[in-house]
């Protein structure tokens, strides 16, 4: 049974529009974020939108004096650099930042429990700042978050990702070539309880400032689940769209067959999220910014392959998905000659065509079964569907309009897609609206179709 | 007028071409390239070749008990087909093996719909689910329409856990799904799918995730095709409206046996002929290499499969009674293995629901099945190794399990042998293992030096050692170690 809202339907139609212009659509070769050595972050309040059509009052971090965003800016730095993060505060509570996995010195502000804090903003009083300094000694994927009342402030949105790139090897996650990637995607997974946000928003309206005692965190019960600060299907929209001004980051993986795809998982919330990658296993090569390897080995010789990896609060995981080629399906995933004339010339000593990356032993083998007629199947879910019209990569076909409100066909390039999502299936909802929550669709397009 | 008629005549062939599908056929149809091997239940002659059922054309079956689905018992007036025509059973699962006259082809046929199962505290639970109908010829399956018939095999609705799917590396699985609809919630009209969770290098057409492909409507069939190339523990479930359909019970075990089985490999002084994985590259499907130190490490004597799942009775009640579903407050209070809570887990038989229909076919203990289908518990002889395919399809909960008194060696994870990229053995011994929904491990329990007796496998999330309010049971089963075989 499907329950949805008008607002939800409107967003799905927007999704259709986003995908219609596929060649210029959402995929990105590298993670979006702020680069450099010095970052100024300002803690501020604002609202975000969720896929059920609701909005939520948040505390977040803005780059410089800009509007806050959820999650905070992804800080992308280079191994060995000395990093300076200047934190300012416009919130009615003290805030701070901790950088797990790094040795940080903090100056300014006042001493809090975990680190130095910027006091609560007070009207008419010049704001203070705390300066955090650390050296990015190790490449890898990390997080940062508030070290002040973190149970409340991280729930409210004061969390972000930190990526340290190996010096001289921008297309590797680590210094070992086994961590090389063609495309990388950040999955910062969080959850939120909208009731807590409402309670806090009401209490902060009072002239006396926020009454934190009015917010009972023991009753925290998250019902919204996010990837990079957005719920599905907003995850699939373009980055930096005007209608999501405080949620700039999308998560819409797109790549070619044979690509090495790096997934950087950051568990930014307080709950476990088992993440399942349809289509192919992923090889977990690192946790918490450290390659999984035996002493003395440069390569991740203790890497583990899996189809679901549980994101544990506070932990990061780097995994190489695929490569996906359609190898050994027992039929030609590009279609037989009558459907899609194409050649497959395996490179010497290989089973794969070096250009198309097709698995040649299955070349020209027909699909072994007859598919049901179009009237016997339902394409997509609640108007969201990415079936290209045929089982074949690069071959578009006729698809009945998936959304009654739209006659447009999504996925016009004959791409094939796989859902990458939380396998705690309850989390595929946004505040009780299915479908939503912690999900993205990865899209594979044929070699030759340009990806931005 | 003349003009109008002529136009009609000219249009007629075009319209006919548009209305006629390229291949004329009914919406319910089975696709299996080879006939199914049968048990020859009547003992008649099958001619020179094997006994088989042709599900598309029973009259062409070689098994004399399978040629006429219309035969009716003169006393009861009921069809006798399912008494006289029995397909072969898998000795581990007790369910149809799907073996055909072609050893490289396995065919299974399942339906999806709704039904009722029994919880271990005696309460009735409304579920969505699947049912194995591999033994039903296409004519009976199609004749059943949206509502299943009264006869032995097609009686009753969904089973929980769903049928266990098994194939061997090198075998192609043709899995025909027929959507018979919900009897109690016909208003929903939901499509369903099969998601083969973890299938390597998958294609969306057979992945069952409906946003990347499509779901199957009521009254129609869809045959999924899987060319199995990699051994390991997988799992399967419906992926349509997954938060609902999975909580409602559309979940099942799935494992692929290695090509290496049948070859004798000695490891640690013991010789094994059955393995969790192709752990010897020189014997299996991996490229030829030097002798592998992991060769034989996944060998076992007895194998079984356990799937964690859990139900929220409030959610099920709401779905049964046309009420709004509360995903946000989903809270599981029945924690189960293979669709049963303790002590039902150790009952080797097929359980029936409150209406007397078979509802829960799978115990959570290894068992044997004789030719009549009678089951008995299977003890592990001291010194033997038990392989467990352990998976979770819980939609809300996370479960840790332990085996009190027997160490657990985890040899595989995510349908992969635990061997690092450079060949390091990354298997490990542990006292417990935690699974999230969608995760699986291969566990070997070595009973060398383990005194004969009954050992308990149970969740250490101790609040889940309960069947809802009944403070006893839940996610627990028994492993019986007998004296060493002489
Ligand atoms: Cu379903």
C-alpha cells in the first residue's frame, strides 16, 4: 500500500525533470565541498526541507558568513597540510568542533568538556571565535561535529565530513594504488527526530532564549533519514538547487561499466544504518581513515568484500564498489545483434572489450526468458522509475508513462540503475511517508555517454 | 458510407496487430527449458529415461502419475494429481529441489500473495509472502486464477519463511513468480518481485527493485533468470514497497553451493567432500594457482541455514484491518529464525496455521526427509563440522547471536570467502556475530572435543528471547551433538 502526499508527488515530478536532461544531470566525478587550508565556519539556525513536504528547524554550519547548510561543508584538504578552522557562533547556545582522528589544538573562547567552545551569541555583544588547528597527517575519510552538547547539537545538524586526499595522488583514497578510483561519492548518513526540532524551536522563541530542559532527548525517536542532508528523492536532484538552499549536496552516483567507484561512508548520526549496494559487492578497504592491512603491508590486504556494510555511529568506511560489467550474466547485457548491433573484441589475455568493457564470452547470447507484457507489470514506485525500456545497457525502449502527471520518459540514454540504500527498510520512509529516507539510485551509462 | 467501410477494413489488420502481443500466451505461464525430475510416487514405469513432469504439457510427462491433472478421487471428489505426481525434494530444505533432466538447469515456481502463520505464543499473524508451487503444472496454476484452489498443493496462502532457493555454481536457475493477489486486501492490488540480494554483477531486469525495473501485477507470471557463478550465502525478498512488504514477511533463504563439492579435500586431518565456498583455486572455478592454504578450510559434514527476521504485530494488524501503516513506530516483538520462534524452531515438521493450511515449512534445526516426506531431527556427531548459512532480513531490529559452548568460525561474509585480496585467510573465531538486515555470514561450528548434548543458539539481545508478551522463546534454537560416529 502506498501513502504519499501532494507535496511528495510534486517532488517526484521535479525528479522526472531533473533526469530528463540526463547528459547534464547530477553525477559528479569527485565529492563536492570546500577546499583549502583555512576554513571559517559559522554556526547558525535555519530550516531544511524533507521529502514528505515538511520543513525542519536546524542548527548548522555555513561557510564564511554564509547561510548554514546541512550537513556542514565537506572540508577537502591535502595530506600533510596544516589546517585551520575558525568557528564563529550565531546560535543561542555554545558550540565547538571536534575532529576525530586528528590531533587538534584549540585557542580562543572558553574551555568546554571536550574542547574549547564559542559561547552563545548574545545580542549586542561582539561574537568570539575559536581557532582549531591540526595537521592532516593521514589521507582518508573523516567526520567533524560539535563537541558541545553533542547529543543535541549533532541531532540539530552540526556535523560534516572531512576528506584528506593523499598528496600527489588525487585519484586515490590513500597512498596505495589499490585505493585508486575513477569516481567517488560521499554518503554522509544521518537521522533526525522532527518532534525534537519542533520542541527546541518553540523553546527558542521565548525572550529568555532556548530552554534546553524542555527538550527530552531520552524520547528521541528519529523518523527522517538522510544521505548528505537530503531525503529520497531529493538525494537525486542536482546539487545547489535553488529550492533546497540549505541542503546543497546531492547523492546521485553515475558512472560507466568497469569504473572503480569509491564510496565514502560517514555515519554522522547516533544510529546504525546497514547500507546495501545493489548490483555488485563493494570491497571495504578502510575504516576510520586507516587502510585495512597487516603491519608492513602498503596495500589493504585485509580488505573485506560485502553486499551490505553497517554504518556505525562515528565511524567512516571507504569501499570500492564493483567494477560492474555485467560479467557472467549468461546473456548479452548490451543486447543481441538484432537489437543492438555491436562488436566485442576482447583484449589479449582478457575477457573484456577494452573500449566498451563488455564481457565477450556472453556476447550475442539472447535473454533466456520472455518478459511479461507491459500491461502485466508496474514500472517504478509512486511515479519514480528509471527503467530505460529494455533490459539492455544503452538500448532505450518504449516505457508507458511512469507518472500519470507526466508523459516524459526518464533515463533516455538507456542507462541501468541500482538502488543503494539503508537495508533497515523502515528507513526508506520520511516521517511515515513511503518512499523516502535513506536511499539513492546509482545510474550506469554506456561508455561513450558523457558524465559531467 | 462506402469510404467509411473501406477505411475500417484497411485499419482492421493494423488494429489486430496492435492488440495481439508478439507471442500469444496467457499472462500466467511457466518458463523452464527442461522437464522436472519426479519421485515416481505411483511406482509405474517411466520408460527408458528418468521420471519427469513436463509442467507446460503434463501429457508429455514420463512419470505416469503426472500425465493427467484432471484425475479426481472417486470417493473424495478431489484431484489426486499432487498425490501421484511429486517432484524431487532437496534433502536439506525438504522443499522442491527444482532438478530437471538437464543437470545445469534448476526450475522453481512460486506464487506471491497473503496468508496466515502461527506465532510461537499461539497467536495468529496476517502476512504477505510466497509459496512454492514447483510441482504444479501450468494449467492448474493458471486455473487457480487470483484465488488458489482447494487441493493439497495450492491450498493456503503465503508461507513464512519464503521457500528456500538453492542452486549450484554452474547451474542456471529459472524462477517463475506468479502473483495470485491478496485475498484479504484485494484493494491494495500490489505488484511483487523477487530480489536476489547480493547477486554479483546483477542486471536490473532480474534485480526486482521496482524503481530500477518493474513489479509483477496480479494474475501474471514473470520468470527470473540467474546464471549462478559464485558460491555463498545470499538471501531473497520482495522489493516492492520494501518497508511494508518485508515487515509483512516476504523474506527467504538463498544459498549457492560451490562447484568444488564432491571432490575430496583433506584439511586438518579430516577429509571433506562438501564446502561452503570454492576454497581451492586448483579445483574450483578460480584461475589455476599454487596450492592454497585455505583449501578445505570451509569443508563441512552437515549444513543448514538460518534467517533472522522479526515481526511487529501492530503493523501486521493494521495492514490486515485496512488501517494506516505506522512505519515510524515500527517495533518488532516477535524475533524468529526461519519464520518461527522458540520452541517451534526445533519442531522438524511443517507447521500449519489456524486454518490447518501448511504455513511455516522450515524448522531452525537440520533435519532429514525420507521418501514419504517424513522429517526427523538430524544430530551432529561429535567431531563433525556444521556449516550454518546465517542471514538477517530484519526490517527494524539488529540481532547478535551466540552458540553457547561451541566456538563459531566465520569463514564467509557477503557471499564471499573471507580471504583478503592477496590471499590472506581473514576468517576468524568468535563467540558471537551481529547482523543487520541485509547481512549474512557463513559460520562453521566444529564439534571436535565438544561433549555430546544439546547446545543453544540464541540472540544475546535478551529482550528478544520472547514471543511478544510471552517471556520465553523468541530467537533461539538447539544444536544436538551426538556421540562420535563409530
Ligand atoms: Cu511484495
